[in-house]
C-alpha cells in the first residue's frame, strides 16, 4: 500500500519558490562568507593589504604553534568545563527538588526561568555590578572579610567571575530540560525500586540518574556549545579577554585578531579551526539524536 | 506515588528558595541600584531596599539621552532592539515555515540537496565566519541598517527542522482529504497547515524573540552609529570602570529596561516557551 | 450520478513494481462496488487512482463516460471517506463539512442548507459546533460521511472506513452505510479487507489478489461459485475446506493415502483440490455410504461451542478441516466421524487453483 510514502502535492515550480528566500539568505550570508574564510585561511596578506599570496597551511601551522593560541585553547576548555559542570549540577539539584515538592511547583518554575531571557552580555554586567572592586556590594563584603578580591587585575578571579555569570545564565535552560527528563521517568520504576528496598538517595543514583543520562549528555553538548560561542558577550563586556590573556577564549581571539589586530590570515585560520570544532560537536549531538530515535 | 517525608520536602523547599535567591539576586540588586542616586551607588555596600529615585532615573534614561552613547535616549535603543527581535522572529518563522513546507509536501529534483544545504548552516554560526560576513555587509552597504541587523540572522536550520518535524506528523490522509475538497497547495497551507502550526509558531516566536533580543556579536559588528545600536550594545558602551563619569544610576536603569521585555515574554508565554524549548532541541 | 468504468488500469511504482495489473471493472450507476482482498493486493491503490490521488500508469478511468485520468481529485466530482477519517482537527464539525463547498465557491446560504440537511440525515445536528477531538469514534465516522454527502458527488469512495471502530459499532455503521447509499443512490466504490463487510455491503464484489482481479460478481454468486482456491478461502468464515486429491488407476487417493469413493468426479492427472464449506458437511450417524455424496472420515481434534453452533476441528486425509454443526456437538477429541458432502455442494479446483 502507498500509505508509507509521504503524500505530496504535484507541483514542479512552487517548491523552488518556497525555498528561495531561505536559500538566498543561506547562500549570501552563510556559504559565501564561510568559503571566504576557508579561502583566506590559506592566504597571507602584506601589512598594507596591497598583495596577497598563497601560503598553504602556513597560517594554520603558525596559529597552532602560537603560545597565545594554545593559551586561549586552554582558557576555553577550562571555562567551558567549569561553566557546563556548575550550570548542570545546580540545575539538576534544583530540578530534583522541584520534582519532590507538591505545592508551589509552578511558582518555583516561573521564578527559576528568568535568566534564560537575559542576554549573556547583560548577565556578565549584572555580576560585574556585584563584584567589581570599586563599587560592587558583594566585592565590598569579600574585601572587608580580608580577601584581596580584584577580578580586573587577577586572572583567576576574572575567570571565576565570568564562569559564575555564564553558569548563572544557563541554569534555567538546564533546569527545564532536567524537569522534563525527570517527568519522563516512569513512576512505576521508582516504586519498584522502593519495593526492592532502595532508599531515596540510592534510588536517585541507581535509577533516576542513569535514566537521565540521555538528557544529561544532550545538555553537556549544548552547554559546551554555549560556553564556546554564546558567551562572547560576557567576555567582551566583562573582561575584554583580560587581565593579560587570562580570559581570552577562542571565539574572542578570532574577533580580536580579525577586528582589532587586523591579522586576516590568522583570524581566518582560527575561524576554520572553530568550524571544525562546531562540526565535531554537532556530529556528536546528532549521534545522540539518532540513538534517541532508535530507542524512543 | 511514594510518600516522601515532610522533612525531605521541607529541605527541598529550602534548597529551591536558595536557588531562586541566587537566580534572582543579581537582577534584584540591579533594580535596587537603578532607584538610587549615583553617589549612593558609588558608596558600597548598597542598601537592600529600593531607593526613592525611581521616576527620576527612569525618565532621565528613557527620554533624557545618555551622554556616553552620543546623547541617544534609551527609548531609541529599546525601539531598535524591538525591531531587530521582532524582525528576526517573524522573518525566521516565515522563511522556515515556507521551506519546511516545500521539503515535506512536495517532491522535486534536488529536494534532499536543499535540505542538507539548510541543515549544514547549523554548523556555521556567525562566530566562525565573522570577518568575511562583515565584509559582505560592508559591500552591500548594510552597516547601520535594520536590514543588516535582521536579514542575515533570518536563515535558521533549527526553525526549519522544527517545522519539518511537525509537518511530518501530519497524516497523509489529511492532505488527500484537502485535495478531494478542492484545496490546492496554497489553500492547504493557509486553511489547514497554518492553523495546525499555531502552537509551534507561538513557541518558536518566544524563543526567537529572546534570541534576537539578546544578540551581541552581530549588532556589535553591524552598528557604528549610536542611534542604530541595540540596547545590549548601548549598555556596553555606557560602562567604563576607568572613567569617573560613568552614570551608573542610568546604567542600572538601562540594564533593567534591557532585561524586562524578554523576561516578560518568557514569563507571560511560559507555557508555549517551555514546550517549544524542550521540543525544538529534540 | 454516474457509472464508473476502469479499462486495463495499471499502476507501476518506480520501474518495475507492478502494484495493479491491468484491471477492468464496470460499475453501473447507483451500484455499490466493494473491492476486497488481503493487504497489499492493490485495492487501496486502485481506489486512490479512481480518486485522482495516485497517477494512472496505464489504461483509463471513466466517470460518467468521461475519461478522468488527467483530472485532479477536486475536478472529478468524487467524495472520499478515509480510514482515519482525516477530519481537519482545528475546524468545527460544521466547517469540516462546509470546507469543500466553500472551496468551490458555493453561496453561503446554500452551504448552510446542505450541511444542515446532511447533519439531519446523520444525526449530527447537535454536534455541529464541536471539534473532532470532542467526538467519539462513531461520531467522527459520521462526520466523515457527512463531509462526503454534502458535496452530492457523482461517486463516493470509501477507504476501509470502518476499520477503526469496535466490532459492535462496525456492524451498526455497516447497515447505516448500506441504507444511506441506497437512499442517495450514489455510485460507490468501497475498499475493505473484511470479507463479512464485503459480502453484506456489495452489489458487485471484486475480489483482488496480488494486483489482479480474482473474481467479479454478486456476493452470493461468488460465495457459491468461487472461481479459485484464493477466493474460496478468502470469502466465508471459517473459510472453505480444501483437501488435495489424486486419481490413480483404482480411484481417488488423499494426501495420507486414504482412498475414497470416486462418486463420478473426474480428477485431472495433475491432481486437484476438493472444496467444501464447513456448513455443507453432514455428520453421518452410521458408517453406510450416503448416496449422492462424498463420504469422508474425519478425526476430531477439538470442538469449539460458540452457542448457536459448534465448530468441530479435525483432519481428513492428512488435511486440517473445520465443520460447522448447529447447536452443540456431541463429539469429543479423537472421535472418528464419517462426514458426507452432498454432491451439489462439492467444489473442485485444479492444481493451478482455478475452478473446474
């Protein structure tokens, strides 16, 4: 029977017309610049922009051998791992607690989802207001407790500040997914475990947490992508990559080398490396999606 | 349902309340600061209760013009951001729903190629192609225009994929019934597909509105003129720790005004937003 | 009102998959034609070709003596009732029925009259303001019918419209559809895999198998004279018993070597199948050979009393058979029975499955 194939409209011309706007925008603003980035990544331009020459993979070699680049790679990894772990751990804790309470579920949810709507850059600024050494109230408290707090001069402290802001903003997103994940676990499984004599903590670690694994894994990828790319605003607004290069992530460096320092070839090579990273992350994400389709 | 003990529930409430404090405190603190005078803000610690300069500060920021951003009022920034967020949300929904419609309900040569071409854009966020994209915008004369702020962000694989996924759940019989009832592709789209997609559109709208409102890198590159700036960029320009003349009370007001509209959208459209978010990503 | 004529209609998917192999059917004006067959036999494809939802590879479809091959579904003046009803979920019952008329640009007052009339006939008047999801399965089915009726088309097409209803409702709706079709007198083509539905509804029954027509005729004619073993075992429940038989120099031999009386049967050299309906067997009290019938020995495997009758399952000549006896059966497992098939109730099929 024909029911397995998709029912369609017989029309030769219309579908192209429908696709045209998206394809046009995609071609002009995605494929053309992306190919330009790849093209420029193998060129070297002289300082005056007068002549260019083909240099093969030289730009890549130089970028990957540059201590500054390796530093920013390290910064990115530390920043991403810390942000993802903190944002997810807090969100999971809150989601499990929200799953437990009977009264006020809706209110808790409403009050916890705000930060999703806050722009990353503004999240950074909010934390900066609290923690900047000259006027931040919390900074004032920390300093009056005798701790030498100055994120504008101390690289580690700057990192703590941007990680806090980045993780803070991401809690609500993770919270919503963990709540959905918890709701999809059949209650009968938990009841069976209770009958089998597992206490509450044990039930969580042996039943609930393993069953949440798909959600957790998915969020891990999403949070990593977030920390890599969407946090540009936080860094630009809060630390500007500094102090020193202590908070210069890969994306910030592409921007900085391209727009501020105007090293086109290097910036393009960095863009291409970033592209490869995104493709890798997306591929991981889709393997996950595929698996879900199989079991779901 | 397993009975959990009252003590456990009490602890849960306490933890949730602490969570809410962490989540809400930075915003509340900024709100408090936005009702204080500049002198009070510069003399920490700040009081935990709002001060008495609410109207003064807000009207000054909204209609007075802020010196550091070339005397442009926050109202102008809010308007720019609103145009950008609405433009992106509506534009994205329109072009994605059309392309998803083409891909699901028609068979034509090159269908899968086009699908993959759209799909792969997922892997090309603006951050990885900053410079060349900027160059194209310059060449097209789109710097400091709404078109420049909106158009390039309108293409989205995510929205197309979401609509595609939803369209595939629509039974083939429904299409056939419509054809027997004399509805062509356009009538089917308008009378049946659009009304059925209502919830999806609403959910996507919330998410895309937030997406547009919170853009940072793109408006940073696309705008030079202060009066074309978005509120987030404007805010960034207003802040300087090195200069003594930063008008912190106005910064705080701007901050609250920048956060408020998207928060309202999220909270008021919570039902759709939560559904949309959890479904878009699956 | 119109007749429907299919001439050498073929459907080929891709380059080689032949789903419908050259079918010829003529349906008279006002008749209800049922296409019946197992799933995958091409009956739905054929229906959808009549509807214009599926292109026609070869041959012609005529509605009202006009070739409609190249017309779209909306231009053929047909209405269709779908298996899952295909009601527009976001529209009220009224709008579901009115949609097709609106698309044709019919004036509002006329639409209103038609919808209300149809609702009256189908007892939907109270439900016009509801949405499909607020209706029961049977009510949805009625709305789907209503949507077809308001159009007063030349032809009704039904694609297994009752298969989603429970058994009781299905019986009820079957009667209603039949009455409605009679009352409106609209030529109809009805697809089902349920032979009972087919038998009770059809004016003309078309039994299909593997893309071809096995037999066309009045339902009872087909029941009484099935043209092939396929038809014999598809129509009727429980199906006709088929016992292979071979002829040798001294008479007839069954599969397990049992010899039976020839009773004037002429069996081809390649062997044959003797067929008899479960209800056509007589259980003989004695062991004497009944005159004018074929006597067979049956070993009872089990008995299923279902109330008004009982099914006796057993083996004849190494082949499983079933016998239908009125009331309760006194037989028990392992009993040996002598059963007799009256000669006029005997069917004979050749080795190729065709009736002899």
